[in-house]
C-alpha cells in the first residue's frame, strides 16, 4: 500500500466518533457513549493522526478543541457532553501531548503561528513537570520546535535512568501503561539530533521492556489487572490495552530507522501482529471492513468481553493508536 493509498483509506468507524466539537472519548463499539464526553489527550493524539492521514476537516475540529481547552496558561483535561470544560489543570501527560501535537502541526505547516503561540505559554509548566510520560510527550513535541528545550528535557529524563540496576531498568517501581513511548522518544531524539547516547539509552530501555513483555509469555502488553511491580515473577496477563502494543510498534520502528537492522523491523511487525491475532486470544483486535479497533483483552467472563476475552468496546484512544501504527508501519515514518 502506498502512502497516497493509505492517506485515502476509508475509516468509517473512526470518522463516526467525531461531532463538530471534538472526538468522543468512549464508545461501545457501535456508537459513542455520549455521557462520557471528550478528553484532551484524545484530541492531541487524534490531531497527529489526522494530519498524518491528511484528514484536514477532522484536524481542524481537534485543533480548535485544543485551543478552546486553554485555561489561562494551562488546559482543561475534559469536557462534558454539554461542551462544558472541566478537569483543570489537565494532567501533565495531557499537557505534554499538547506540546507534541502542536509541534507536529508546526512540522506539517498547519496553523503554525497559533501552535507556536500556545507552545510558548506552556513551556514553564513543561520544564517543571514531574511525570515521566508528561516529559516524554513534551520531548516528542520539542524535537520539532525548540532544540534547546528538547535538550533540556532529554538530559532531565536521562537522569532518571542513572545508576539503575540492569535487572530492573525502569525508573518506577511498577511498570504500568504506555511504556513504549519512553524509548520511542529517546530514539526519535537520537535520530533527529544524531545523539548516540540517547540512542543507546533508548535501545536499552526498549530491550528491557521487550524482555518483560515476552519472557515466558505470549508477546503482549503488561495488563492493567495488576501491572508489573519490581519483584513480581511475571507481568499481569489481562486487561491488555492497544495503546501499549501501538507504542511498542512505534518504538521498534524508530529503532529500525536508526539501525536499519532487519531484526528491529521484525520486532516492529511482531508487535503489529498483536492486532492481527497473535495474542493470548488468537483473535484479531480490529474489524477488517471498518478498521474499528477493539479496546483490549479482558479476562474471560468480564462484562464487556466475549468468550475469548476480547473487549469489543472501541474508543478514541484505541482507534487513534491502531490507525497511527498502521500508517507508521506502511510508510516507515514516525512522528
């Protein structure tokens, strides 16, 4: 499939999650769950996807939503179905993703002045972030617009990995969600700025996460039904989320871009195969006709899962991460 073909691919289910205000946060697999409103982090990642796929009508909706979410120099994290903004200040993760999405907007030549002005206002908050993932998301955006800020962030983040034991090469005592975005950001920074130290660290983190997710188990995300604490014999198996498989696709693809090693591309494809049925259920995690992605893998008997454990709910985060993973793998591009 060519880049042009991918950009023109039909995504009827993803498109159905939008109204003229934003993208609905959750859906039951048939229609949005209107009562649960909208979320800033969905708008930010969704903006990146829509720009990548050249869905400019949808990109406008999401960019406008992010701008409307501004509260002084910070943001609201959520909005109700009545379009009332709530949840301020937004989480550091969400603010970091604002920087990422607007940085990518600048890179794509989309509403650059507005994006730049918004980014300048949140830099003080970004520099004071304590969240690992918030800083990581911010780094992904700073790469596009502010080399000095990117360097400050990467140096700050590197310190979290100083003096770690190789047997637990992670700066938290529990490995939870969205883990692959951490090596992904280091590897992206290494590629853009030819920073070998960042590249070496990113690869080391990625290999540790790969070991955690594959050692004596079928390749798959760490489940949120218990996560993986330091000292545990194995990660939790159930409640695996698509965002985690997607982030590992992105991380291994960025490793491949740096190394050009066939094994790195093989690992990229292996994580994408989680969506294709190479997972603990043996079932595809999306509908081939509509490209609707399913929310994850629960325990059999869970109220939202079938007899194999597939959760057929299908919200914004899941579909954004799945479609962006397909786009990256097909085009061999990262964001």
